[in-house]
C-alpha cells in the first residue's frame, strides 16, 4: 500500500514490484480533531507574539530534507518588507543547534522561534495564518494535511506526495524545489492577500474531507484486504 503516487511509482519502477501488487491509498487525517477554531490568542500567550503579528508555521522534524535552512534564507527579504511576520517552527531533531546558529547569524531571533515538539498541535494549528512546508523530499506530508484540515493555507514544495495533496492555486501554493524567488513570491502573496488565504484554506479543508479523511483511508485499506483474502481463499 503506497500512501502517495510518488511512493507508488518508486515501488513499481525502482523496486520492481508487479503492477498488481502495489495499491495507492493515502493516509487520512482526523478531521474532527484537526478542525478550524475561531478563538485566537493561545499562540500569542505561549510564545509572546506581538500584537498584529502574521504567524507562519513550519511543522516537521529538524532534519535536512525538511528544508528549514533554505526557508530561513528566504525569510530575510520577506521580513524586511513585512516586519509583522513571526515564524514558529514546530518539531525537534539533530539540526536544532545548527538552525539556532543560522537564525542568530541572520539576525532573525526576534522573528523566528524553534517551538519544539508539541502534542497539542490540533489546538495550535488553527491560529496560524499560513503553513510553509519547504521539504526537499516528502512521502506524503501529513503535517500539510493537518494544517489544511484546520483551514490553514499552505505554501509547499512541489515534491513527492505534496503534489497529491495540493492543486496549485486551488488548494494551496506549490513552489518548484530550488526556486527561492518563487518561494519568496508565494509567501509575499500569502502575507498581503487575506482573500487568497481564506479561499485556499476553505478549499484545502474540503479537499481533506473528501479525499484524505480517516474514513477514506479505512475504506481503501479494507478493499485491498478483502481483495487479497478473496484471491487467497482456500490456500494454505
């Protein structure tokens, strides 16, 4: 069972599994738990965000392929034009010290916080104005699904399973890997256009409800189990 079209292709083309042995069933998100919440203020209280802040979130392990370092470089010009931008990076990993040093070197400490691992993200994600997912490789992108389920708009790299989730300009904004100018332009659009954020957030929520719910995942997996059992019925 492949959770994205990218993994499906890899299993068939690179690993060499037979076509009929690989099935695409994306992971699902609990849309009741990850849902829009209108009340705001918890993020500001937890992290001391200034009044009127535009809050960008990054959710993922602090590892190389998640693209944090590239994203931090793009922030310099964005924050110069929009000093109201605040960034919260949720997650932990071996690159924490290196990223802390990069943030200090770029003089971004007043705008970027490494927020660590949180087990209450379902309550925090809805307060974010936008999620950024600058990964270099991604099997699917569950953090992106969770954000969209909370009606939070997303800017993401056009890699791996992320292209299954996001239709560019419809349910989010996709940026080609390595296109730093494109990443900056997408972030600027999100900051400057509340109508765009609302439209993409609402479309993203609908997308998750219809194609990436727990019910859809369960139905897809059960159909494969039943097929295998029927195929092998009577065999020892």
